[in-house]
């Protein structure tokens, strides 16, 4: 791949452009907002304006409701030889492309599963997609050359390709992305009516649970609307669970409670929480890791002076990255018979997508990390 064009210079589009430009691909930036193009270009993402001849690939990085029309317009103008998009919904935009008469043989749907709570070109990062999944949704009419070009794009951005049918993709992201975003927004909305002293007590847990709620409301309304068919059944199921929880808590808050009624209500509430823990366990690696949930091990040399273990854990905490486990094997830990500071090395167990940023953060703080 020598040339590319990115249509839409928001967070995702500009991040793709930054990644491609860093790998030596001549990248052109197109957006209806000239200020966003100027900002993206000033950050080194590429060349403002369309190319003089067709590029190898064009990335349509606009909201789902505008994807099909943007593709039709740029195909008509001959922008590229291959096209892909990054909309987080796949089935509806593809159907709209067919309705508009787009050439779907040169089109392959795409969705990089990466983002930030901030939006716009200023929030873009060249490493945004590093080690993240990037779904591609080829259809029967997709040419093999188009798929290969999209796979090259994913590789240049450092992401991991996953191939799915459009409907399967939409059901998957409804469960793991769209529903959590909506729940985060609804939870955060409760803070609007909270007492000031209560809001001031909000800590890291509330921050993590509502982090994505600060995303672009207009964009997310567009995304949720485009995936309504897959999202609605999940909301129906969630509503039933919420009703069960509300009923159980109502019974527990009654002024006079019968022992049997209290036990039943606690059992209902416990069952809901247990199901949550079991669901979470499917995505959270265990301490030792499993074939389904592997972890990456970082070996960090402690040295033999000061309080290196305490300082190491402080530095991990300051990096705001989560450890899955800590193995002290190979380290000498201070105790009653060994009052000196720990020496040797420790093994930090982290999720695969945490390994690179944590390694960089620790090396920047002077640690030797393998």
C-alpha cells in the first residue's frame, strides 16, 4: 500500500491516518469540516484534500447513517480502488450501499474496536489500534483483492483482524459495546440529580463504570439507532433483570419483613449478582490465565536498594493500568529474617493489550522490563 485517503477526520479517521502516515503511506485527508482537516494535518496525519488520482484504499470514517452516501459519492468521484469503512454497525450500512447502487465488489466493511472517551482529531493517536481487534465483514460479492487490501490496512495500524458476517458483528457489538455504553450513560445521568456531597464521593469505580458516557452523544445516538434490531432484545432482557432487582430490594426495604420473604429476596438478589460474576469471568483472565483468556508476563528487575517493590507498584498505579497478578518467584522479599529491600525480579501478569503501554510506562520510569 502506497497511498490512502481518509474520509472523516474524527478520532478514528485521524488515528488511522496517523498510523498509515507513520508507516510511510501517503495519506489524503477529506472532511466537510475544513478546521478538522487542518488540525489533523497539523498533527502529521496527512495531506489536506483529495488526491489527483485514485488511491489504493479509501477509509470512510463517518457515522453509520452517512456511511452509504459517503461511499456512493466517493466511488462516483473515483477516489480509490478499494473502499472500507469503520462504522460500528455493519448490516444496515451495507443494505443502504446496495440500495444506492454502490459497487460492493470493491467494498469491505470494517470496525476497529478501539476508542477513547474523547473525540475529534486532537484526541487521535497513531497507536490507538495497537493489539486491538479490527472486525472485517466481507460479503459474497467482495473481491479477494479488496479483502487483502483491508487486511494490509489492519496490519499497518497494528490491529488484529477478525472476520465476521455483518449480522453476527452487529449482535456481538450490541452485547459488548453498545449495551455497556448505554448503561454507562444512563448510570452517569443519575449524577445530574445527585446531591453535591454525594457526587464528591464518587471514586474510581464510578469513574470506570461511566467513563465512556462522556462520548459524543450525537454520534452514539446514530450508532444505537443503526443497531436497534440487535440492541432491543438485550434491553428487554436487562429490563427484566432490573425489575427483579427492584422487586427484591423493595421487599428488603419493607418496614416489617417476614424471615421467609427476606430470605427469598436475598436469594433473588444474590442470583443476579452471581450471574454477573460468572459473566464477567468470561472476559476477565484468571490469575494463572487460560487458553481462552491468556495473559502476558512482564519480568521487571527490582535491584537491591531502596524500596523497589513498593516503588514499582506505585509506578504501576500511576500508569493507571491494571495488573492481573503478581508473581514474586525469583525475588527476595523482606521479612523478619531478611529486613533488606526485595531484590531479584518479579513477574507482572497483565492482559495482552496492557503489556505494551505498561512496558513503556515502566521503562520511562527507569525500570528494566522484559
